[in-house]
C-alpha cells in the first residue's frame, strides 16, 4: 500500500502528514512508508486544485 500526503508545505499539510504517520503506526504500518510531497503538480495530476490531499495507491481519498 502506498500512502501519500500531498500539499504545499503549510501548517495544515504538515499536521495531516503527522496525523497520518501516527495512524499508520497504530495500524501496524511503518510510518516511514508515508510519503510527503510538496510538488503541487502531483495534486493537479490527481485532478484536484486544493491541498492537502491524502492519497492511497495514487487515488485521492481526502482533500480539503
């Protein structure tokens, strides 16, 4: 499973990344497997125009 947090680097994006790492740990995943990217073009490729975005296996499951 590929878990990604995509954002602009703002406080909200950083907080989402931290929360996803915590949940991943609680669920038995390695928190280092959670990827964080500030490459906005990746958000656009998903067809979205807002951040942050939580994506699992390259599919957006949450956006603000």
